[in-house]
């Protein structure tokens, strides 16, 4: 396995870990606000975090997934 592929796999695991941590934080914050209120203040922060994550995922895929070559004979 080449160094480039290993780097991409490590970056993929890092991004998956970041998404998991953000999802866990949103779950805990959502549970907290459902019990104690304050969702109107935290909802914009949660939406902004989702937008940042989705934008990051989009840019990540555009940058690193261009290296995959598809054989036209197999499609």
C-alpha cells in the first residue's frame, strides 16, 4: 500500500471521528435542551455546525476522491 493511500485512509478515519464526535455532542445537547429548555439559543449553533461539517465533507470528497480511477469497461 502506497504512502498516499495510507494518508487518505487516515484522513478518512479522522473525518469519520470528527463527524461521530459532532453527532454525539448534538445528541447530548438536544437531550439537555429537551429537558431544560434553551433550544432557541442552541438550534442556530447546531445548524451552523451541520453546515460546516457538510461543507467540509463536500470539499474533502472533491479533493481526495478525484484520485479514484474507474475502468469504463466495467461500468
